C-alpha cells in the first residue's frame, strides 16, 4: 500500500468534493437498483421509522382514550397483545 502525503490526500479530497458539488444527476440515476446490502439497510431503517410512527400513533390513540381492543384491531392483533407491546411506550 502506497502512503500518500497530506497534500496528496487534501488534493484528492478537493477533487472528490468538486465532483460531488458539480454532479448533475441523470434520469436513469434514479432508477438504478440498490446494492443488496444497501437495500437491507434501507428496509431496516424504514422498519425502525415505521415502528416509531406506530408507537407515537398508539400513544396518541391512548391519550384520546381509545381502547386497547380497537388499537389491536387497527394493527392486526389482539388488544392484549397491543397493550403488552405498547403500554410501556
């Protein structure tokens, strides 16, 4: 592995920054498939975001005195299962 000087690294960083700042995406760039691992990471992030949204919605519903039975039906489970999962949120 060739060691580079600080000035060489700074020049490369500047070059990459210029390329980034001047990048003009093409329509086909938006249709490119994600690499598989990135797709998994994105799906996991979406799942986490959806769980946070769901927990907030359940909290709001409980503050409005919605029953656990109704909340459970809304998320496709029983009221007891919903209470066990979200009562600590």
